[in-house]
C-alpha cells in the first residue's frame, strides 16, 4: 500500500468512528459562508473583462479619454436604430423623415425626465452634444431632399456630407448606403438611420436620469414600432447590453435544478442493487447535495472577499456538480468493492484507500489546471478560473468529509441488515442440524473446530463476492475484447486518424468572433449587434487619432512629415476610403493659409489659435492651454479617419497592425495614439486567445507531469497522461471548429476546462494500473475467510481458533507480484471501469438541460464538455489499455527474440 493509500486507510478508520463531526462542520460552514451573498455584485462590462489586461488598446483608449468626442467619457449614449420593417428597403424619403422628425421632437420638446427631485427636458441633459443634435441632422437630410441636388453647397456624401461651409460627419448616423453613379462618395439613399441621445454624466443624479430617459425612450420607440406601418425602431445602449447578458444567467440557473434531478435519477438507477438495502440511493441524494454545498461555500467566500460575478460564471455550478458526482461514484465504488467480511471500520478504510487516493489525484489536477488560468491576461478567464478552482477544491474537501460521513452512516445500516440476516440464517441452521447431529461438540486439543468444520471448509472455497459481480464479469470480457489483435489494430487506426484530423483542423482554427455571441439568440440585441457589426465593419469603421503635443508646424519639414503620415494612414490597402474619409483640422487650416498668403508665420502657435477662432473652425477637435505670456495655443488635438470593406474582426486585427506600423514609423517625431472601441473587444481579446491557449496548455502538461510523478512515480504513467492531455485538448479545439466554435475569449475558457477535465478519466486508469500490486491469491483468500469466520463468531458469541493446516498453502501456486499487463488492465477495469463509465454518462446527462439555453456562452460550454467526455472515455477505456497491452506484446516479442538468439548461440557452441 502506497503512502497516500495508507493515509486514507487510517483516515477511513477515523471517520468511521466519528462521522457526526464530518457532517456538522461542513454544514455549519456552508450556512455561515452563505451570508457572503449579501455582498453579491456583478461585473458584466464586456469592454473591460474580456480585454487583455496588457492590451495596447487599453492604453490607447485611456489616452483618448482626454477628448470627449472620441471617447464620450463624460456622457452616456443611447442609440436608436431605424430601419424599414423589410430591411432591404431604403428609407430616405420625405414621409419617413417626417415620421422620424416628429418622434424626435416629441422627445426633445415634450418629454420630461425626473431624478426624483427635479424635472428636466432633453436639451438640459445633452451637454456638449446639443450642438450636434438629432434635430439638426434630420433637418439637414430634409433640406437635401427639398433642394434635390440643385445647390452645390449642400451635398449628401459618405462619410462626410456638406451643409454650407460646414462638414457633416455621417459615418455614425447613416448606414447601408446606396452610392450615386456620378461620384464614388455621393449617396442617394440609405437603409439605416441612427439617432443618438446623450446624457451629461456631470449632472447630479446622472445615473438616475440616464435610466429614466432610457426607459422612456424604450417605451416611446416600442410603441412607435407597433404603430408605424413601415419603420421599426430599436434602442441600444450599454445598460441594455448588460441586462441582456444577465438574462443568460437568469435563464440558465433554473436548469441547474433539472440537471440535479436528472443526475439524481441517473445515480439511483445505476446504483440499484439486489437486495435493495445494498442500493445506494441515500448516498445518491447526498452525492448531489455535497457539490451544491461546495458551490454555495465557494461563491459565498468569494463574494465576501469582493470578487464580482459575471454571466460567464453561470456554467461553474454545472461543472462542479458533474465533477462532484464523478468523485462520488468512485467513493461508492470503493465501498461496494470492499471485502464484506472485514470489520466495518477496516472496510471504510479499505474503501477510501483506493478511491480517496484516486479522487485526490484527479481533484488536485483539476484544481491546479484551472489555477493555471489565473495567470491568463484576460480578466474574465482569471475570474472563471478563480471561481472554478476554489469551488472544486472545496468540493474535494466536502466529498472526503461530508459525503464520506454519509457513506459511513449508510454503511452501518447495511451492516446491521446483513448482521440481522446472518444471525437468522445461523439460528435456522443450528435448529436444523441439532436434530441430526450429536448434542455435544468439543474442540480438539490443537484448537480446531469440529462442530463447524464442514461449513468452515466451505468458506475456504468461497471466492470474494466482487468476482461474482455481473459488472466485473462484463469488464473482464471487455478486457478480453481489447486483447484481440483486430481490436488493437482498429483502435490504433482510429487514434492515428484522430491525430491526423486534429492536426489538420487545428491549422484551420480562427479567432473570428461576432458580437451577437454575447447574448441569448432570442434576445433583441442579437439582431441589433449583428446589424451594427455589419454596418461598422463594412461601411464606417471610424478610428480616432490623438496626439499628445501639437507639433511645431511652423517648421516646414515637421508639417510635411505630419501630412505624409496622414496620407499613409488614409491610403492603407484594402480598407481605406482615401481623403474623403478623413476629418483633420490641419487641412481646413491649409485652405485658410492659401487665402491668407500675405501674412507671415501662419503656422506659429499664436497665429494658429487666432485664425482658428476668427474663422470659427470646429473646436471639438482641439484642446487649448496658455503659455507663460498668457497666450492661448493648441496643446494637443485629435482627428478621425474612416475605413471600410472589412468582413470580420480578423481583418480588423490586420488593419490595426498596419496602422500601428505606420504610427511606429513616425513615433520619434509624433506621439500619436489611435483607437476604435471594437479593437479592444473583441479584436485584441480574440487575438490573444491562441497565445493564452498555448501557454496554458504547456503549463498544464508540465504541471500534470510533475503531479503524476509525485503520486505514481512511473515514467509510463507520465507519458500516458501527457499523451491524453495533448490528444484530448487538441481534439477539442479541432472538433469545436467543426462545430462552428472559434478560438476566442469565451471558447478559451472552455478549452482551459478541457485541459483540466481531459486528464480525469485517464488519470484514474493510469493510477490504478501503475500502482497495481497483485496480492498472493491464496493469502488473500485466507485473509478474507478468516475475517468471515471472525464475523460469524461475533454474531454467534463463539470464538474460533484456526491453525495453518486448515489453509492450503502451496508456494508453487503463488502469483508473482509483478503481474502481466493483461492482469493489471483486468484488475484496473474491475476497480474503476464502471465508475468511469458512470462518470462519463452522468456528465453527458448533466449537460442535456443546457442544450435548451440558446446562448453562445452556454453552447460552447456543453459542446466542450461533451467532446472532452467522449474523447476522455475513448482514451481511458480503449486507447490507454490497448497501448499497455501492445507495449507488453512488444516487450515479450523482444524477450523471446533474445532467448532464441541465446539458444542459437548456445547450440553453435
């Protein structure tokens, strides 16, 4: 018995004597930690928790917060998407514009918004954005319709229109445009119009006001959609994004009860036995309760410590519940396979010696595999791994305390039933034999028993009950099946095909991501996100640029380099619009310099500021300060360039890299930062997923190797586990790709899960196989039969003394402790084969309710679990045993060849 098994053997004896404390303490701990839910709070801001902590986009975003218009950092934005109910129809006509304008004026002129203390109208809320109001924009569109292209100073072009001498940026407000035939950027119609409602967050009670306005807007436009014959209005905001994400949790959690019910039913069915008192139905019920207690304890502790909950954590209870039940199956199997003739305390110790060690190995590997994810650079991955690793660690403790104590109480009850039956059987035998045998019975001088001699000899012939089990007979036949040469060849062919297909599919895996994946499929935001993503990527990907210090434009070389940089940025291949998509104040100022040619030094800081004010250029693009002389000058500024023609976020990543390369080229002269919100999430988030996966998988492989070395100390076990991790993890990534799941921040979490979960079944097989030591079969029978005799003697108040001559002892028949692989595989399967099958099936059963939650986050989880379970069972039940047998065949063949060579050499001599 290995040291770990000895520890659990002694622990089993201890808990069998004092089970009450192991029930009470976990129960009290669960109740106390449940108060941690009073500090429960959520963090579902996808723009933060899904972005890598070291993402350059975070720094870029932080810098541009200095400018209000590129960041909206001091205002809350609510968008209203307006389309024809038949989305293929255009909406640029007088009738539709009048309807939209009337609705907008109803909101801006007649709607009041209250914070509970004061009533506001919209013009009091919109702050600096009142200058770019929806009313002005809609009036501009109506004017374009009225003049019908007859006025040269009114032009509808995309993305920058013109109204008199002012440029109107349309890239945020018009989409799915139809270009005129005459000029490439002139448009004559559009299918999407977006209204923007802003609330100044510097106002008192601004959060209340934003919530009140959003609710009223949602009510007005929902009613308008129902009333309007042709148009539909969809409200979109950050708050609504969070609400729709939380609906994933609200819809999924009720299915946890269904999952628990299905798993309980599964356990009751698979743990049924004859006689009925041998069935482990009470244990099945508490097999569900124990992981649920662990979930409450873990979540309560983390909430108390201030860690937030996120919708991605919805799947954690399902994961902990399935893994907890897997451990319960192993502990219950240890009890069933124990020697029934042992005293109760020793049987509990025997049950825990193997099952406890096996559960410990897999639990520690699971916990540490998820703990590796704590070093990921994506906050949501860190959060998921923190909750999961803590929950699994607590579940492991509860399995070996609370659940094991339940097994002790139920085991005592079984022993009582068996004791009562045995007493009745012995009394019945005594009464029947007393009439036909002599009334006196005595012991011989050497302590041998004459009265029970016949029944004693029969006991010697009794084989352990577990050898009579139908399941064990099935497992033995299954091992015979695995030993067939045809089976070995077929399984190796499947494995080679699996490796080849995995390798090929892994080269096809992409980091593509769609924003609609963050919501329930039936959520209104699914369609809104799809529409916005298509519009932004294909037509108006507006990138904002900020420079931290205004260059010395009065130096011609500096001005020339700045113009060159702008030109390179606006002429990027594939995605650029050219100069028609650029808004930068220096170009407007260039036009002024041509008018003011007679003046000197027009690009000096003071003259720039003076002319900027005189000609009323748009001040939203600049920030000013004063020098020592008290003169105002432009300290820094921002500009925007629009891109288009992108189909997915992988192309956004390509654009991002091209743009950064250009900025890096000029970084010695200009400190320029560029940013688009969708570059942080999902672009850089998805781009970091492959690196995270490789780092985590590599760390897991090294960690698992060390753990297997620690617990098993066998190079064969290390190779087997590492092979399983690589094969199962790679296969999961590959087959998820076939299942239309890409490598992104969401799937990365599930793949991390697969790394930890994949090793469980293989670890059980490897641990039992490589730690297997076959007892001398006759010594084992002697020990079992002695214990059965002692059990009988206790029930009949008689003491039996036996001598060795009652036990056949033949040294020639002893089985060597170094047994064949076939025997080791057979004993491994009879020990843990059925519990592994139970675990795999229960895991799949537990995932069935989640199929009905139509959310990408949940879909990826259950798909990953099903794949990992299927691959894990294949590796544990087919591949590894076949490899063990093949290795032994090769060794036997080599040994036979060596013997033949030696014999040939001997014959020659």
